[in-house]
C-alpha cells in the first residue's frame, strides 16, 4: 500500500513537511518556467452564433444557445467546423518543435506488428503491418510453415486509408469468409463474402449492419444484426432504436433475409446472435442498455426448434461459452457479482435448477474455451491470472503467464491441442505466445522489434484513497532515472464507466512522453469493471460523482508524492472518459495545466436523443427519469457546468465529423461554451477530424498527426522543451 495509508499519528508533521517541500518546488518551477518560457501564440476565436433556445425540465429553464450545432449536415455547421480547424491548425503550426516531434513519433511507429494467429480450415490467418501502413493487412499461410500470402489488404479500399476492415468471420470449414468494412470510421458496416480458395466475391454486398458480428451456420448462410436507417434525420446522428437479428441465405438478396428476433414482437435496443462452436445452438442476447441482458437459445440439432427464453429481464449479464452435448456452459453474474460458470440442461433451462461448475471468487472472471477445456481468466488487482479447467469443473492447472500484465486471446477450437495468445504490459510490447494444451507450456511465437528498452523503465502499482476513503489502484510508469522532485510532466489517463476494465497495455506512442522524462499514470477508477459488478455500479447514475472524485484524488496523489505539480499535469480521457475530463475540468479548473477531452459525452441532458445514446442510460440515467436525476446530471454535465470568467486548463477537444456513436455536437457545444467563458491566455481549441469516426479503424497517418498535436500542445503549454 502507498504512504497515504501509513501515516499514523505523524500525519500532521508529514503534511507540514510536504507543504513546505512543495512550496520550494513551486518556486523553483516558476523560476525554471520564466527562463524557458515558450513563445506566446496569438489567436482569435471565431464568433460562434448564439440562439435563444430554451428547454424546460421539471419547471427549470435551461438555455441551449448552441443547439444549431447539433445539425451536422447544415452548411452553417460546416463553415463553423472549417473556422475552428483553421484556428487550431494555425496555433499548432507555430509550435517550433512540432515537426521534429512528428518525425520521432513516425520513426517509433515504423516497426512490424503481427497479431496472434488463428486457424480456419487449412490456413492460419494473422494481421500484419509493415510499419506505416494505414490499415493492418490480413495474411495467411497454408499450415504453420506454408508460404505467406496476402488475403485481404484494406489499404486498397480507399486512397487515404479511411475505409477500414471492421471484422472477419469464417465458415466452420474455412471455405468462406465474410468481412465487414467501415467507411470514414462510421459504426454502420457493409458485409462482403468471398471464397477463401479463389478470393472471389460470391454475392452482393450487404448494407446497414451495425453493432454486429457475423455468425455462420455451415456454408449456407449467417446471422447478423441491423437497425432501420433513420428516415427523417441524419444517419450519423439520428436515433437508432430497435435492433433486429436476421438470417442471410447465401445467394439470396438481402431484402429476403429472415427476421429471427426483434421487430414489433420483441423490440429491443441491442440484439446479437452467435452459435456455439458445434453450431448446435443459436444463442441470442437482447438488452435495453449496455449492462444486463435477456438470454435466449434455439436448438438447431434436429431442425429449427422454437427459440426458448433462458433469462427474462435485464438486471444481470449472461452468455453461453459453449455446449457439451445438450448441456450449455453459461457465464453469469446472477448471485455472483464477479461471475461464475454454470451448467444448464437445454431441455429445462429454468434458472432455479442451474448447477454450478466454477464458483465465483474475489476476482472478476471471463472465460473462453479451447481443446475441450475452459480457460478462466481472472483480474487480480488489475492483472491477468489464468486457470485451466476441464468441462466437469476440475482444475487442470494454473497457467504460467509471462508477467504482471494483460493476457488476450485465451481460446481456440475444441479439436486443436494448441492456440495462440498475446501478453502485454505498460512496458512490454505485445508478444504472441503459442500454448500447448497438453503440457501447459507457452513458447514465444512472435515478438516485435521496437526502439525501446524496457529495462530502462519501471512500472509500479499503487493504491491511493479517494474522497470517500475507497482504495483505488493506479499504475505508474516512468524512466528509472526520473527524480520525484515534483516537476515531471505527467499524463493522467482514465475511463471509469460501462463496466469496462482499463488493463495495463503497451503503447508505442507513449515512448515519446516517457523518454523525455515524463510520467504516465493510469488509475482504475469506479464505474469500470476491474472489481466486478459492485465496482461498476458504484460509479453510475446518482453515484457518478465517485468517478470524478477518484480521478481528482489520483491527480492529488501524484502531486503529494512528488511526481508532478498542477502546472506539469495533463489529463486525458476518451468517450465516457471525455465526459470524465470535461466534468473534472468544470469542478476543479486548477487541477491540471492541460486537458484532452476526446470524443466526449458532454451534454448529459440530451445524450440519449442521438444514435444509440439511449442505451447508455444504465450508467448515466436520463434527464427525463426524474427531477432528482435531472438535477444531478445538470450539475456535472460539462456543457452546462462551464462558468463565465473562469480560468480553465489549456484544452484541446478532439472529435470527428463521422462519429455516429458520440455525435460531434457534444464537443461542438462544449468548446463553444469554453471559448466564450475562458479567462486568461490558456488556449481552448477543438480539432475535428474529417472522414473519421469514434476512433476504430483510424489510419496510421492520422494517428501520427493526432499524437503529434497532443504532445506538442501539452509540452508547449507546460513550458517544457522536449529533446527534439
């Protein structure tokens, strides 16, 4: 545990010494800052038009002067976007070390990257990037030692690399492949089916697929999910309400696809369908929000039986991991917040007669299967731990993993005696291992060659106290020779929502920050899934302030322990993490020198009016729920919490014109309020990517530009000169 937890009766003396020490540090920092003061960059914000739009919530009038920016298709909005980008590009272009910084980032990212392989039919498939290719290329070999060849090259989809491959699915015998493509980063997908032997497209392209995988049933067809396209609204921001699961017969037009689940009879916001490995059972999950799902199953062994409901209601999470004959293996957090594995007779799947196979532990469980075994991956204080069981629930072994970090890909086919997985940590680049199921031994398959020596760096995990006394884990990484003098540039990144766990992983781009003496910190705050369902619900709805307090306390810890000071601290979050940064900026404007709210949910009163936003209500609640919920959201909503004549951090908001998950209007309205409220000289800018979405599939050229801009912006506003 950290020193905050071990002060005892000497706490007053220690705090007094700490305050005196920090005072000395702040004076020396000021002196250093004056000597190396960066050149001030002059600029003039665009004059953003205000309207007199007012909404009424439970007798409270709420002004929304930038409502017109919600129309992403209007010429007026397009002009505003161009003006803002011109301002931001002009500012960034005047940072003298920006070009050299970009060259360094490009050189770091220019290395061969190879994913863990997966066997389909007679071929072994894997993704590879030679270094600076905009999109990863899908390669294959005939068997393990066959000649390498390109299977699908997404870099040929578009000239600028803005059309990406968003997933592949192979038929069981490996003879057919369906792959999804995303245009401009949109969540809407198209599906193309090809023969793996001839590489020829075998039928028309399917369209309007969203939040969906492809689940093959033999070679005859597959299941996929889709929404009806918004009719009277922009397809990028229009509300998508009811999901539908279809079955597509190969060779038939998409218009004749059979509706399997959803529609008027069973309207649900999110529906997905997948088959067990044997293809004997179709499993359907149906949900109204991002947490909790109903579970349905259809026995396909002898004809198509009726779809049977296994779990009604949306209170808990359940998924089928495999079947063993007529027995289904089910992962659930019902009466087990950290998950457990149950055995269910498909002929009588009533909840009360499920049998426990693998019990719940104090660590969160996620399970996969391979070689007829269950691989139970646990999160033990935000580190991977893997136990191997047989299908009767008997422990086979504790899997020996490479170190303190994150394991991905523990799973494979039932008839194979090996599979590939990857291991990574904050200072270990992703390395692929081959696992022998019979012996339990792992061997390195592929490791990247990166200009980075992990021996020069140190990773530690600390536990600090949040405002209410809750102990929060945080990873910290820096060079071994960094001195904790309270003056190190520090990057604080977190998420805190939707039961998503922020596990330790390597980032090549982070090397730039670390090699310049920077510190990177990643707290695992409440709202995530690091400690199961209870950790998640402690950061939702009327408990959301816990998330912000956890993040603020992380920043305070880094200052108290001598890593940095507020003038050398940058805070970042994306999506729900963008909301986190926006809310923290509003509540504690002096906490950090620089802020990066990326593709954030910023208007908490209206987020549920766009695309699939209504599905986020489990975490957030909505302004329509009750007066209490409205008032709670209104207090922290970043768009509404910005106050006039307040000094906020130097801010670079990032979003994209094709983001149809968190629509760019959130960021547009937020930066407009900031630009009319900012007191002092710290810039508040927005960078709006064109032909880009929420982040997935971003071409490497744009990734390099984005990283360059963020690091340049941060260092310039910290008055810190990097070594480039």
